[in-house]
């Protein structure tokens, strides 16, 4: 049975021009991910940005220079936000010989897990996080065709 995600509200803001991302598809997938981890009543905002934007936020909120893949912000009472670098997804997809869509999905899952108490600071935490990512992505793959996330417009070089 597919979990009901009717109490979950996900909004996606696309503030980048590197990829044409289907924001409705991404919101639906993120909502389903939340339902799979038994979070049936939450609000999640996802902002797709470029490296310059995420680097500025990374420096401001984490005192870390440079871009990162995803930043997670937990506002309490079931409200959170993910800031995702699409440029990082493109780079990492090339590096790991995967697709930008799969990287973006990984970043959403990773961010959601951070919002739900997972951490990746120690080797033990990293193993636990990676196992949870694999399990959740596998379950999502049973219900979503991942290539549907990005349209045929290709990556800008």
C-alpha cells in the first residue's frame, strides 16, 4: 500500500537556470518520501538554487565557505526547508557517473533525513544515513520514474 501524503504540504521554488526541473514532480516525490518516513503532517519548502546562492547561505548559517549540495533548516512544528544546489548536482552526477535527477533526489532525501534526526558527522552516523538514503530512494523508485524530474532541455555547459 502506498502511504497517504495528503497532510503533507511541499512547495518547490526553482531559482536556477541550469536545468528545467519539474517542480510538481519533485514536490510529489518529496511528499511521498515524508509519508514513507511516517511524517504525515508537515510543511516542507524546497528551493533549487545556484552555487553562488548556496555558498552565501552556507557561509552565513554554517560559517563554511563555498557551495554545498543541500542545506536543511528545521523551523520546528513540522516546518522545514531544503536549499539545493543544482550546479552541485550536475557536477556530482558527472563525477559519480549518474544523472543530475538522481543527485537531486538524493539531496532531497538526504535533507529530509536531516530534518528527521539523522546526522552524518561521525562514521557511524554516516553509515546510518547512507543506509536510510538507500532504503528510501529504493522505495521511491518503486513509485516514481526518476527521469521524469528533468525535462529534455539539456544541461547548460
